[in-house]
């Protein structure tokens, strides 16, 4: 078995291979191309661990590692750099450091979801992006009307059927260029809404009701969409050794600084699963709003 480390960039990958004794067997640059990583990994012993940092384009790299017979290790880049303790940074130093952590058994890794899960969870993740765009466009409409002292009154939903009728009445009171800009925003809003409906229909088809989502929907504030997000992002709950570690992974606990008998709490860490953080915050907000209405 060999230890393989890959420092992946947009157009190339720096690769380093060591044996269990720490002797360098290979070190060079690999130009990206179809099957480059797969063929490189296939040259070494089947099942050899292959470390790759959590860069934005790691999906295809992990796919090729698996096709080449290697065992992908997705590395927590922040923790790995702290453990390497390198004053300088370069592709060679990063790969050498990952090899060292591999051999010592201390390489900080994160969960690699199966390819089927990686593919399927693009649906809820994309829905989150579109939902954010919808909110931005709606805020833009309100801000544009507000510049001229107008608000949508007489409708519970400013973008529902009655709300759009009121919007049309207000638009004719705006200056001509502002009217044109607002129409463009409303057209874009309609397109985003159509895409949201389409992707939600696809999610219903792909993520048919199952024990996992039914159980998650029993939690306060969790509906069909949030249940899918939580399920696909967690994967297997058994990978967390405690509830505390799971809450930390979700970004639901503040930083703690305790010294001299004083405890200070700060903001949550940034290196968390932001999709789970969003889902649980949305569920909490929904629970509070429903509680206020019922009360």
C-alpha cells in the first residue's frame, strides 16, 4: 500500500506518493484531462488511501479516485494546515504534509457521501440558491417602490394575485425608466418562481416519502423541503460520536472562551455545514412563528 496526496487546482494537480516508511516514490504535476487522476491512481496498489483537500471541484476528483481503485480521503483543509505547522505554503509542502499525516494516522478527514447522494442533494442545494434569489428580487421590488413612498397595501401577499394587481397600479405612477427596471425584476422573479416549482416537483419525485423523511418531519418546524435537506446533508447519523459533535457540525453552538472563571460566548464557526445550519434555523423560525400564531 502507498500513501497518495493530491493538491488539486483548476488546470492541474500536484501529486506525491510515499511508501509506509516515508520514502518518496513519486512527485510531479499532472495536467488535467479526462481520466488523468483515474489512470494515475490505478498505477499504485488497489485500496491505497488518496488524500485530497475539500476544494470546490472535488466531486470529479473523488469519482476518478474511486474508478482508479483508490480509497479517497477528503481532508479538512483548515485542520490539516494547523497540524502541518508549515510556515510557508506550496503544492509540494501541502502534499508532503498530507502524506505525513496519512502515515501517522492523524489526517483530519470529512465524510465522503456516495456518488448517488452527491448527485441527488444538488436538487435541494439548488433550490436554496433559487429561494435566496427570489428573496433578493422581492426585496428589490419593495425597495424600488419605497424610494417613491409607495407600499403594497390591501393584500396579504404582495406577490400573489391581488398583490400583483396592486403592483401594476403602483408601477404606472413611477418614472419611465424605473418602471422598465421594475418590470425586468418582476419578469426575473416569475422565471425564478417557475424554476422553483420545477425543481420542487423533481425533489418530490426523487425523494419519495421514506422512513427517514417521515421521522424528520415529526420535528418542530420541519416540512417536506427541510426534511430532504437535513437527510441528504447528514447522510448516516452514525458517523457522529455524540449529539454535541453533530450540533457543532451543523453550526448550532457558539464559540466558547473560558478563562479565569469567566465564560464568553461568541459567533458560531464558519467551517460548518451551512446547509444544515440554514435548515435548522429555518425550522426554529417556523416553530416560533407558528407558536405565536397559536398563542
